């Protein structure tokens, strides 16, 4: 009886990631444009057209760079 319970729990544990994931549609490359902030509000990313990125971190300053998709 105990082995059946453990086997059932193991099967549930293995199937959980399969049912927990779902497909999402691919966003166009312009989907990143705009301002994104992390949950704590300490980091801000500004994605601009032409692959330019401006990063503000910890209210210390801003950094410029590029990104590629």
C-alpha cells in the first residue's frame, strides 16, 4: 500500500512540469519596445528602435548599449 502511494506521488511529480507549461505565441520583434521595470523597481530597461537599450540601475546612473534578437 505504501509503495502505491509513493508511486502515485512520483507520477504526479513527473507530470506536474508537463501540465504546468503551455505554449505561447511568438511576439513580433517590436514587442520589446518600450520601458520595462523589474518587480522591485530598482532596474529599468528602455528598449528603443534600432536595437538600442538604455539601462538604469539602482538610481546610480544610466548605461547605453545595444541588443539583438
